[in-house]
């Protein structure tokens, strides 16, 4: 569906040195493209970092983003991750009001979601949860009525499914 707004997830391998993040973000900024999420970390090779970037837009914007990224000298590889062919996760930490009256409800909700309580006081719980953005949002909505005091989220990280990589390897053989 051309022109329909959507989110694109891309994996970008870059040389790991000062200024590369600035160059990539500058590219998006100059073209007024909206970055929905950006996560950066080193790979198993400390000289290379992986950026997982989620961009709002349509197919035309995605094509432009990919072409512009490939022009940057420090970019090694750009992969557009196709829906259904990758696994993605987001991490959230939530500081939630916890009283003696609601503590068992909070613990039950975290258990149902598979979240972890990582810190406790008489008045608060800190909950850690990693899952898809939709699931993270659902947990956050469930905990809102108890009073969320603080929220910290990572950007989305993503990796191709193992079976997709195997198929691509076979097609190259």
C-alpha cells in the first residue's frame, strides 16, 4: 500500500568511532525524517557497532533513508528488516506505587506478563520487562491505574530470525 504511513526497522552496521551517531542522526534530521526508536551497541567485534533504527514513513522515505545511509563512509551494511522475518525487543523499567492493599495485584500482573520485580520498598516496586513494543505498552497500561512514578525505556533492538538467515545462506550457495 503505497503512501500508507508505517514503521520500518533497519539494522545498520557501522565503524565504531566517535561521531558516527552524530552523522546518522544528522542525516535523518536534515531530511526531517522521524526516528521512532534508535538503539546502538557494539557487536562481537568491538570495532563495529549495530544501530537498530525504527523510522516512521512510507516506502519512498524508506528507500531514501537506505540510500542515504549507504552513502555514509562509516556505514558497513544496511539491512531492512521485513515484518515477520525478525525478532524485536524493547526493555522498560517502571517505578510503580505499591501499597499493602495493591502489592499482591501488582505481583500477579508482573507474573502474568513474565516481568521481574527488581527492587522493592514499602511504597514502590521497580518492574523490569522486555518484550515487543506492543506487549511493553500493554504492561504499562495495566500498571497505570496503580500510579507509575517513573518510566525508562530502551529503543527497539532487532535481529533476523534464524530460519530467514539460513534461507538466505542457502540461496547464496
